[in-house]
C-alpha cells in the first residue's frame, strides 16, 4: 500500500519544524514501517562534508569515536564533548569515496560546522555544508527485489556500511533489529527517488513514524532526550558513539572517570504514559512522591505501546516507582532499564583499598 493523504506539518515549536509529521494516518504509517516498507523525508537534517588527506586523523583527535582508520564504506556515530565531558554534538558519520559525511540535527548544523572550521589550524581539511538530503527507510520489505531495483542495488549492504549510488549520494544501512536504511542524496534527486520508491510499493510516512520507531529502540536524540548536563554514559552512547580505547580528546577525563570509578547520575528509560490525559511536553520534570527525579524527552503515540516517552531519570530508580509528569501518571518500562552496574577496574581497586572488596 502506498497511498497517503495530505501532508500534516510537524509542530513549529518542535525539532522537526518544516518536516511532514504524518499523511493523515500516523498509526497506519507506523504499522507499515513495522510490517512493510516506508520512506520518511528527513531532509531537514544538516549534512556536512570533510575532505582532505588529514580529515580522519584530525577528526579522531577532536571526537569520542575511533575514526582515524575507518575503512571506505564504514558508518558509525560520533560525539563532540565540552571540557567537562558533557555532550555538545552528536552525528551519524559515513566514510565513503575520500569524503567524510556528518549528518546531525537541523539546529546543530551551523554550530558544528563553525566549531570544526575553528579547529582546523594547519591540518589539510576542508569542512563544508552539503546540499544533501536524508531520506530514511524502514521495514522488512526493503529487501524485496522491486525495492532494490528502485534503489539501484543488487542487495542490501551489511549493517553499519554504506554504498555509493549511481546518480550521486549514497545508501547506508544502520544497525539494530529489522531493516533501517538512509538515502543521503542530492536534493535534486529527492523527488525522482521518491517516485521510484512509491512505484515499488514503499509508502510515504511522516517523522511521527520515525520517532515512534526510535523511541521503541531506546535511541536518544540530541537536544530532545539530552540536556546541557548529559554525559554519554547516561544515554547509551558508550560504544555506540564513544570508543573507550583511543587517544586524548576534549572531555575524555570525565568519560574515563565515570567508566572506571563512578556511575552515571542518570539513566535513559522508556515510560508508558496514561493515555486518558493530555500529553506532557518534552523537558517537563518527572516527579516521584512530589520530588523531581528526572526530565522528560521525546513523547509520542506508538501504534502498539500507546503513549510512550523517553526520560532521563535518577539512576537506580526502581521500575515500580510511581511517577507523574505534569500530573500525568507514568510507569517505567522495566525492559528499558540499563543492566545492573558493574564496577570498573578503578572502582574495584578503590574498594579493595578501603576493605570493601577482596581480590
């Protein structure tokens, strides 16, 4: 099924202003994303390019991910931190054809570009804004022959890899359960690509469907599920976007200290909200017994789970804690809780010195 109704714009006050929120059937679009195939126009995201022979080594020294030796076609995530280890920027990074592509939140494109240019100094690197659009595809039918033909591919790439497209740009496959692809293509190619995909049976879906998919996968979004105090450990970005065995970068001391000696103060969890009330807003305080224990992030109605949200809560809060957000009852999804804390080597050494543990 590829039919869609009139495009309903995303809220002007939200991070997806200017994008399509849905096409008249948001829950049906989510169902198609789970069972069939959909394409979501996320062309409001900012895309940057890095060129020059020094780009990988230079970026490696600035950021949290190990990127100095990324092979052609590699896809990863990366962060820029401040001096205290708090997250300033998050992006998806693709290495392809002697170009490093970074795509990030719409509001962070210019600040990130400005920061990168400021840090070039004598390195042979050029950072530029790219006239490329991100189109995301979800669903098991993306592996069907008709869809592959529309994409100009013989088969889907492996997870966390990208392939160049004949008409420019590239297609990458992200990790995780199911099939999730991104077309990163020249803006002039967006409409022809959409026509080929819809002719192959891929349905249009708005960013509501994408956000519901992301919340179900417990994936944080910069500036929505994070605030000015967020460190990578709190939102599942260790490993995914932070490599623990690499050289010095801004904020590394905090990353190492929390990993080896301490515990992150907060945890990212999924909440189920009471559906009988108005939805609380992103940024609202989460309360337990009248006391603030966290901050609400993305809020979305999910086709199977009903009203759900991501939230940063005080670490160690039990799953059965009774919560409210703007007067709306909320319940922690126990399956979203992080695993019990495992002490790092530094923590174990301190406990042994204090007599709190034995070798």
